[in-house]
C-alpha cells in the first residue's frame, strides 16, 4: 500500500529505516505544550486500553488534546511511538541487585518480572518484531548477559543461552495473552472436545489434557527450572 500525502509510514523493505533509536535527536525548540514524555505516557495508556491495532497518531493526539502535527515535533512515525512505548514498558521491569555467584537467582528474578510486565501490557507481545535498542531494553539485556557471563558462558554459548531464555519468556507470555483474548475456559473446553473426538490420533493429549488454560504461573516456573537445569548442565 502506497503512502498517502501527509501520512507517515514505515519505509519499504530495502530502504534505510534507522528507527527512533538510531536517528540523531531532533534539535531543541521552544518548550512545547506536549512533551515527548507525555506522548509516550498517553500512548502506553491507549495501548493498554485498546491494543496496538487501534493506535493512530490522530487518536493519540486527541487523547492529548492537541493536533497530530504537534506529535511530529517529537517523532516521525507511529512506529517511533511504538518503539518508545515498548521501551517505557521494559523500564517497569526491575533490575535485581546482582547476587554473588547466584546466577540462577539473578536470571529467575529478571525473567519472572519480565513476564509479569508483558502480561500487564498484553499489547507488548504483539510489537516485539522491531529493533529492541531502547535504553531500558538494553539495560535489562546487559543484566541477563552479565549474569550468564558470570556463570561461565562466553561467545556463541552466551548468545544461545540468552536467546533461549528470552524466547521462552516471550513465548510463554504470548500463549497466555492469546488464551485470555479468546477466553481460556471456552478455548480449553473446545480443545478437550476436539482431542477426545480424535483420541486415537492424539493419545497423549487425550491422556494428559490439552495444554490450554493450565496454571500459567506454575507451568512457567517449572519450565524455567527445566531450562535453567539444561543451561547449568552445559556449564558443568
């Protein structure tokens, strides 16, 4: 779809698109009525209430009581707003104090809080397909990598361990958000009926239950222990 006059969109594939984090900051002007901080705060509120699909520059400007042109004094596109809002959400993830030698405790604390933050802001799982280069994201990524490096990982092994943990927490939050959106009770009931009807094709699911609508916290914690056990075995 081509861009219409006056509309700000993501550039076409192959074109330079540095994004808000790699673009030089704009020159300061007279103190604006609407600050960048207010824009980001209002964007997070709007995203929490209605999700990423409903975010537009016009609706964001209306919430702030201004015109969309005012927003463009601070950002170039809606993608900039999403990048800034997502990083603001990551800023809610507490960075635990490092424990001497207790790398599993450090990783567990960070990953658990990361999941809880994404669940408070369900839209966040839908907009992770973007460069995560904001200061809050990088600070928490640094903490995770430092904890794993302190455990003895280096090079590709460090990257692989960090990816495994990040992908686990993102996947877990995504599944739980999807379950809540569709209604877990009805989804689980439908899945159980489907599995029972084809029990000969899905004997394990029929015997142990469809993996929907479980105790999400317990399942997440147990799975994280399994993952950390595997990571720890690689160190030994």
